[in-house]
């Protein structure tokens, strides 16, 4: 027996039929929309054509494979210190995943037939350690020495790999080679105060092995530590500087403690060691009575000769005569020693 539908059921049934009908028409592609008021059908012919979207021009550089043997390091590489462990890790990553990011290189007339690295020194070192013959590269022409430095500098800053010890060596070379006129121009380029740049560059007076050790412990040693160790080195020598560096690495010396040590060494230097007075001296004068200098003789076996007013043309001749006298005296001393 047919079920009797009430008014609400009839309305719902009618709506369902209408939805099916509309769905079939849409499926057939005959209808693209329904007018809001009179429910009239809007056909494709009535729809305004949509203008095609213009493709966006992208700055895309082709990646190519270049011979590893034709790649040379960036002469203004902002990094000077590399960890062998990180190079090994990257080489292992190459073995598992391949080279993910190409190196950035350029060509310069100073290096004919070669590709100069702008960014990617660690990657080329990893490739060489694996014995790879080729490496993926993005070749950019028209880069000058400032670009060689600044592109790599900012890339390293983003990776948080660069240290003040790298900066010290790189900034000194940039200034020595005239890439930047002075510390002010360099400061503008890298966004640093010239006083900061001067302080960092002063670290280059430290022996390379001390800079290397500081770079290896960069998490423990900042510019404040390094600068005061540099002052201690200037005032007390390498052994004292090494002692305080060890104290910093072991966590036993703060920047304030280093400042105190540097100040103490400065005071000791001003006072200086007690001077040993000479036992005798011989004074020299020209025939006209003008003083030429003196020879001081000390009880500890030292002899100090000090002369002045000697013309440049006569200095070499005088030095040769003095050498002859000293050689003759040394030979006599040997003879006396053998006789005794």
C-alpha cells in the first residue's frame, strides 16, 4: 500500500527531485549556474570569458655539473676555520642523499678557466674527500670581489656558522687588498660599527694556533674573551695567554676575570724587571769630539754596543769590519779553550 505523504514530505521530495535534476544538468555540462531571483539557467555562452593568467617570471638559474678540479676557493671566503667532522658528515650525507644544494660559483679573469666559489666551500671539500669528479653548481657571472665576500658572509650568518675569528682574518684581507677603503666602508657593508671591526681585526696579532683553538671552542669563547686574551698575549707572552685560554675553556675564567688579568699584566709591564747595571763601558767619539756611542759590559756576560750618527753609506762597511773583529775574537777564544 502506498504511503500517504503530508505537505512537508511532499516539499522535501520535490526538493530532492530538483537537486537530482540540477545535478544531472551540471554533470552534462549544460548549466554553470542558476540566477538568484528567477532560477533561470545561465549557460556557458552567457558567462564572460576569463582572461588567461600570465605566467610570473621567476629568477631561475640553471644548475649545471662542473669538474671538481676546476673549482677554486673564494679568495675572500668569510670562513677560515673548518671542522673536519662537519666535512665528513656532509660527505656522508652526499653518499646517502646526493647533493641537495648546488654550490654558487662565478668566473674571474684572475682565475682563467676556473670556477671561483662564492658559497659552498664545505660542499666542495666534501666532494673532494669522496673523490667526486663533478659537482652541481649555479654559475653566476659579473660578480666582483665585494660580492664574493658579502654573498658568502650573509649566507654564513644565516647558518650561524661564522665566528669572530673567521671575521678577523677575512676583514683584514679585505682591507689589505683594498677591496674596502677603510674600516668605515667595511662597517657599512657588513652592518657593524668600525670600532667593533677594529677590535675583531686586532685578534689577527695572535698566533694562528691560538686562533684555531679559539675557533674550535667558539661556543665558550666570545669576542670579550678573545680580545682580553689578546691583550694578555701582548703583555705577557704566549704561555700566559695559553693558560688563560685553558681557564676559559674549562669554565674557570669569565670576561671580567680576564680583564683583571690583562690589567695586572699591564701594571707589571709598566714596572718592568729590575734593570741590571753595567759594570763598565767604553765610549766612542769622532776626532772632532762628537760622540758616536758606547759599549756597555755587564756582569752576566752581555755586551751592548750602541752607535749613532753613522751615514747610511758607511753602515755596511762598519758592520763588515765589526764582524771581522768579532770573528777574530771568537776564533781566539776557541784556541784558548782547546789549549786549556
